[in-house]
């Protein structure tokens, strides 16, 4: 799956699950501040998760944040783990 297709899929999942419209520009603005080191720094990773949660106006429990942090640290930062992280965010509250 190309990055463009995955982006559309992610936006569609967000809209379907939350009823909230998130634009490519919203995602790009948030992503512009994300660096590979973000995935290695737990505080930055937690902040990113909270930013995504706030952007889509869906609360994420501390347990889910912990699960996401654990999954990212175990899997590294690749498109497949990012897709799994989105599924975790959208599946748990």
C-alpha cells in the first residue's frame, strides 16, 4: 500500500470511528513535528498520542497510551506498526 493510500485509509478510519473530519493538512501539520527520535523518547511519544487524541476529539485512556507506547517501542517506527497503532487508538478508549 502506498503512503498516499494509507493516509486516505487512516483519514477514512478516523471519520468512520469518530464522525470527525480530519484533513490531510491537519495530519501534515502534526506530522511535521515528528522525527525518528520521537518514537524513541517516551515523553515525546506520549505527547504525540495526546495530540492525535485531541485532534480527533477522542479520549484515550492511560492504559491505551501505555499499550501504544509499548507497541511502538517493541515494533519500531514503520508503516505497518503505525497502522497497528491507529487501530489501537481507534479500538480502545
